[in-house]
C-alpha cells in the first residue's frame, strides 16, 4: 500500500497562538449569539401563543355576548 505523505507545514502558514485564541473567541461568541437568538425566538413564540389565546378568548366572549343580546 502506498504511503501518503503530507507536505510539511510552512512556518508562515502556521497558526500562531494569538490567531488560535482569536479563532476560539469568535467560535465562543458565535455560539453565544446563536443561543441568544434561539432564546429570543422561543420567547417570541411563547408571547405570540399567549396573545393568540387572549385574542381568541376575547373573540369568543364577544361572540357569546352578541349572541345573548340577539336572543333577547
């Protein structure tokens, strides 16, 4: 079986400790931003559901009141 050899890393292309730290920091910030986005989206969905339920309850109550008024 043929052996695969990779070219040796060129020193000017090697990641420095500083660039590795920056990359890790960007990854952490990205993960935090995604978590914030998900939390906001979930909160918006819960708020929408609550408001929809309130609107439907109001509409039902208004409809029932209008029906009772018509029967009199």
